[in-house]
């Protein structure tokens, strides 16, 4: 009974802390005259799944690709206007104004999926290393190099899992006419 009471109290305190965090962000929007100024953020319109929760506030990091360029821009949002935002590039530290209609793709920040996010690269590298070590052992013993079907199947499955899990951990969202990047208010 005491254990249930402790669990209930700890869950209640965590939810109260979460509410205080949200209220702190809203309180910052009240200026010195006491007027409430809404907080602006960027969101993807008509998004589904994880992209629905994806929001980019002022002073937050963002990665995107512009229309017609294959370059990925990563940096911090300085200020959000109605149809543009001011962006500081993390490499050159130059602030520039970016129009929302010029953005082609948004790259999501790291999304944690238990066992998948942490192990994606490790599993793929393990598959490559497993087959490489087997070949090196055969060379060291002066045996003819032959790969067994079981070894190739295991290595292929490991590499495939790693290649599939990486896009799940770092999703990217194509911006189109239907899925637009818009400014919203909180």
C-alpha cells in the first residue's frame, strides 16, 4: 500500500513539474506592461504521427534544405515573422532571412526509439565486422577464403536492420503545397 502511495505521489509531482515548465514559457511572453504577447513557432501543417508534435520555437535549433539546393542548413532560429524567419547558420555564424515557401525539406532532430536509435549504427557495423573477421581468420590459417551462406545471411540481416533503423531515428519531412511549414501561435 505504501509503495502505491509513493508511486502515486511521484507521478503527481512529475506532472506538476511538467505544467510549471509550460507555464514558465508562457509567463516569459508577458512583457513589462503586463500584456500577453503570443509565442510564435513553426509547425508542419496537416502532418501525421511524430511530425504533428514537431515544433520549432525561437532560439531553437533547426535543420532544413532549400528548394533547388542539395545542401543541408543547420543552425538556430533567431526570430519568427509572419512568412519568414531569421536563421543563424552554425558554421558561418551569419544571420539570414529565410522565406517559409523556399524550404523544401525539414530534418527532424534526434528521435529516441528504445533499442533502435542507439543500436542502429552498431548493429550495421557489427554485421560488417563479423564477416570481415571471418575472412581474416581464414586468411591467417592459410585456408581458401569462402563465405558460408549462414554467415552472409547473418551479416546481411544485421546491415539491413541498421540501414532501416537509421531513417526511423532521424526522419525528414518533405514540404509541399499540402504539407506546408506555417507560423502558429501559443
